[in-house]
C-alpha cells in the first residue's frame, strides 16, 4: 500500500514537545493519531456534560415512547393505504 505523506510545519518548541512524547518505536504519525483520538473523546465528553448542564437532552424512556408512537402511526398509515 502506497502511503502519501504530507509535511506539517511546526515550531521548534512544538517539535521538541512531540519528540518528548514519543515512546520507543512510535512514529510521529502514531503520536498524532493518539492525540486526535484523545481530542475526539474529550469533545464528546464536553458535549455530553454541556447537554446535561443545559438540560438539552431527551431521556431514553421518551425516545423509546416517541419511536413506538411513530411505528404505530406508520403501521396505521400502511393499513389505511395512505
């Protein structure tokens, strides 16, 4: 498999910090992949916490109820031939 490579310019201090994070056998690509995954998880966590704080969520029981009602309505519509 051919892997395309891109260059990402970074300052000397950032490069040194990345180098300090590297473990034996780990590439800079590995470090960046790990950092991206951690950032994605943190964003999800932040979004969930914000939703809980703001009350911007729907309880699971309500979602199940809504889903059931839509399924019943859909079945009735199909039966009526609408």
